[in-house]
């Protein structure tokens, strides 16, 4: 059974005091290039620099006093770790963050700056989960999942809810797909608060588990994670996949070159700092622009925590 419209409204009211109502930007040139009217919901301006503050804040606000004393643990390539660290610090809770060793250094530093206790591991989902479970056993910490926990998914939904409150007649909202928490939340928002609005996912060919999962009807694993979109290297889960199957009609895959081209366009034309993962849904729109020509389209710019020493178009 899907979460209800009223649940989403309650979540937004709960987290509102702790998050930014982020701006929606447009570019006349990018509208011209795509042939669509594109509205960018800029979660790169969210607290800690990404939409994940929304889900982390919602989850931590619902902890019991006993759970708060023992702390929380999560595994993250960066943005959810930062979000949990900041939300936990604000709530006086200890945050244990498991991060892959190859996560961008800027993200590791940010987690530590927010007071998170970082443990590094191999860059595989299996290693992340194993280390998180060890910390849970040893410290009694409550696990927070970056994408496969309903409190997180509902928090994530509030970005698209805000977008639709400003632009209620959008035809589509495009989001990146990594672990599936943002696309599932966005799909719930478009389902309840849009007018015949559909959620479209964008995903790298190099980490296309969600595309294949939607095709097969069951959760598939990544064959490769060799993508510059480091936030999209994870896989779908049992909580978000049923929502995605029910409410996401299509996932569009893009190449690494298409991601870099889209990333460069956003940096150059919109003058905002965004991560490679954010460029994936825009790359998907560019790839299929003939199909979406003339539509009003929202794009969730998921975050802006970038390692400036490692920009793909600066090489």
C-alpha cells in the first residue's frame, strides 16, 4: 500500500523548520536547447548541499529518546552521510557514518566537519552493509538507510512537493536514480500533488540496475559502477522498488559523455555548482528532447557537493 497524501503533508510540516525551501531556476537558453519549459529545483542550495537533508531530518526527528542516546549509523558515498551528521548534530545525537574509501574527499571532510564519526570501507555495497551492521551491534545505534527507508523516502518527496506547489501544471519531473529513495519520493509527490504529472528517472548506463529492474519486475544488481555520477552507484531496495514499479513509467539511460556534456551546460549556462549525479536527469532530457518537446518539465538538482579538484571537464 502506498503512503498517503496526508502522510506526505505531515512530513513536510515536521521538517519545514529544519530545511530550506530551495529556489526553482530557469534558463531561456536551456529551454531553447531542449525545446521544453524546464524548471530546475535546486537542492544544491539545501542545507549541507543536497536533498538528502530532507529524508535524514525526517528520520531523526522520529527517533525515540532511547534511540537518540545510542546514536545512528548509516552508509553513504557522501551526501546522506553529511545529512545524517548535520541532522544528528542538531538533535544532539551521535552519528556513525560508513563511507567507501573512494568517496570524494570533499564529502568525507564535510561529514567530519558536521561531527560525524567516519569509518572507511571498500567501495562495494556488501562492504558498506557489513561495516554498518558491525557498528550497530557494538554501539546499539539505530540504522538509517540512505534510500530504502520509508521515513527517508517521504522526506525526499518534499522537494518535488515544493516544486509542484510553485508549478502545479508540470507534465513531468525528472530525477536521478541511485538507491531509489529520491525517485520513489518524487513519484509519490507527482502522484498526489501533480495534475497528470509523471516521474521519469535518469540513470547512467554504467550503473543501470534500476532500468533493468523495471524491465524484469525484480530488483537487479549493478554489473558495473564505473560512472562519474558517484551518488548513483548504489542499488534499489525492497521499500522503494514497489513505489517505483507502481508510479515510475520510464527510466532513461545515458552515457558518461552525455553526463559530462549536461553537467557542463548547467555549470556554464546556469552558473550554479552541481554534482555529476545531478546532470543525469538533464542528460536524459537532452537525449530524448524530441519526445518531450513543448512540455513543462521539472528537474530535481539533487546536490552540489563537488570536489573542485576533480571536475571532469577541467581535464
